[in-house]
C-alpha cells in the first residue's frame, strides 16, 4: 500500500513483528540494496529510511511510488 501526505511518502509492507525485527537488524544494507535496484530500473525514487509500525514496516521515499513500479 502506498500513502501520500503533505510532507512524506510511504510504502507500507505487511509482516509480523518477528520478521520486521530481523529485517531492521540490517536496515541500512536493505536501504542500499533497494536504492540500487530502483536506480538500475531508472526510477527517480530513493528510500530515505525504514521504520517499524504495528502491522509491518514503513519505507519512506523521496517521491511517490506507483504500484506498477514496485
């Protein structure tokens, strides 16, 4: 799911809290890999940071991601 607010853009990825915790242990490496993949497919979207919410992780980006781009 993608949401847009006046000052942020987010992609919400649903997962359980255990999986989200394992994912966040290496979040900086995941950000690097996601940004590399986005650059390789010639998108102008870059991931700024990743944080944990109740039902999954939230990936904040610098631009709106279309569902067809993900």
